[in-house]
C-alpha cells in the first residue's frame, strides 16, 4: 500500500475520530453525574430506612428519591445514546477504511452511519439537558425542605 494511500485513509477518518473523542468526554461527564445520582439515591434510601415513614421528613426524602431516580434514568438513556453514537461513528470509520483498502464505494453505508452517529449524539445531549433541569428541581425541593424545617424550629 503506497504512502499516499495511507495518508488518504488517515485524512478521511480524522473527523469521525474527533467525534469519538468529543463524545467520549461527554460520556465521561455523564457517567460522573450518573454515579453521583446513584450515590445520592443510596444515601436517601439509608435515611428513609432509619426514619419513621409517616413523618414530613420521610415524605420529602421520598420526593427526593423520586427526583434522583428520574435523574438516573435520564442519565442512563444519555449514556446509552452516547455509546450508540460512538458505535455508529466506529462503523463509519470502518466503512472509510474498507472503501480505501478494497476500492469499493460504501457511501451508501458510511453516510447513514455517520448520520445515525450525529442523531444519537443529539439525543444523548437532550437527555443530559433534561437531567440538568430535573436536578435543579431536586435542588429546589431540598432548599424548600431546609426552609420549612428552619421555620418550624423558629416557631
């Protein structure tokens, strides 16, 4: 295989490889958020197990647990679509290599794979943004909980 051919292969695969790198960083961030959501859920569950189920505190903890569970599901979906994005861009790269090495036109395969990669990336980012809004709701719930408990102490 001549050097010019290798250079063409590498040049053609630079953009998809950059997509893998970028999506990998997004997945790293999302998986960290997912881990924190799971840790928070475990902590809330432990607090619920130790307290009385009929108290106002237990009701607030249950609401927090519901928010945290929702966040974990959103983040799991985001990671799934992010991983699918990497899968499809990897298929795109393989198709590009096959096109250069085997000298066959595989645009009919590579272009849809790259389009699916980008679509999965957009969906992954959508779920990530939804998680951010849900986590803000959970934070507001905790702030209101603290305010209510301080108000009851002052009374």
